[in-house]
């Protein structure tokens, strides 16, 4: 249990670190947003590819594994590029919260389209979360940049698509590596174009590599290692902590301020999503008991 808890904390901190690293690099102009995206994807592909090579003798390729798909790679790229540009305009915690909320809304919408019928408590939870997101985005002195918010919403929708496409994966780490590797050609083009448009600093390159190789590559590897030790509900609830960790990172490393609006919106969004997840888990448990 101690091992599972330690690995889970490391993985969640890695996910949150993506927001902090992007903001550190882009806010200070250390690297171009396109170059940052290219370096991040390329270093993520290198790390995941290396992990697969190391694991291959011990764990042969799982039956049905395709090492990713082009559709999933497209969704991954859409998420990465929109994420980077959005963080030119958004604070760390705000961006992470918008991203997280959008992913949850996207997954719920897909479930409804596929025929799931959420219970009233699920609708109530998501209504609370959606209303809180609207409050966060509403005009005012503390409102996030509208274009930045729109881009982060687009990033969240791309990640929703990526998640849906990956739900049937029988070898998630291998497929994730394959998706990163499929993005490698365009990542190299972006990295080159970004370097021409704005020569990156050594610190900017280091932050992009850390995001791709460590926060993304190693983070995903650790998460997929620990997932079998967690229940579906536990994994979902634990991910609620990511926006809070990212916001704390923004305060510590970037001197960002926790505004009243962000605090209220965070409570509403995370509380609403938690209510919806708990209600969904209970509904599925009842359905399983009947069969």
C-alpha cells in the first residue's frame, strides 16, 4: 500500500507539473509556444520509446496492442499545441482547472451520446461544476483571458477525445508511446520552426524537456503502473487533486495569487465533479449487482 500511495502521489504531481513547467517557460518568454510543444512531444516520445525498449524483454507486446493510432495521435497533438498557446495567457491554476473541467464535461457528453443515463445526482454535480466554470469565465477584473480560456477548453476537448480513443487499449503504455512517436515528425518541425522564430534559452529547452520526458513520459509510465492497484473510483477521485497541486505550484514557483474567484470556482468545479463521480460509481455498482 505504501508503494502504491507513493507512486500515485508522484504521478499526480507529474501531471500537475506540466502546467507549472509550461507557465514557467512561456510566461518568461524562454521559448516559443510552438517550439515548446515540439520539444515536449519529441522528448516524451524519446522517453516512452526508451521505456518500451527496456520493458520489452520482460513484458512482450500485449495481444491487440497497435502502438497507438493516428486518430489518437492527432488528438494528442491538438491537446499539446492548444495547451501551450493557452498558457501564454492563463495563470497555472486557472489553466489546469479549465482543462480538468472540460475533460470531465467531454467524457460525460460522450457517455450520454453512447446511451448512458446519468442519475439526477450526477446531473446535479455536473451542473454545479459547469455553473462554477461559467462563473470563473464570466467577465470581470479577475476573469481569465478569453482566448486563453477558449484554447484551454479546446485542449480539454482534445484530451477527452484522446481518453475515449484509449479506453479500449489493452496496453496503454505501449499505445501512449506509439501516439507520441506518431507525433514525432510534426514535433521536430515545430521545434525547428520555433527555434527560427525565437531562439530558445537553455532554461526554456530544459523546461520543455522536463515536461515531455519527466512530467509526461515518466508520469504516464508511473500512472499506468499504479492504475491496477486502484479502483476506478479511486483513480477518478485522485485526479481531482491535480488542479489544486498545479495552483499550489503556481503560487510557490511563479508567485501567482489565489484570487477569490478562482478559489470559489475551484470549490464548485471540484466539488461538483466529485459528486458526479460518486453518483456514477454508485449507479454502476447497482447495475452490476442486478446482472
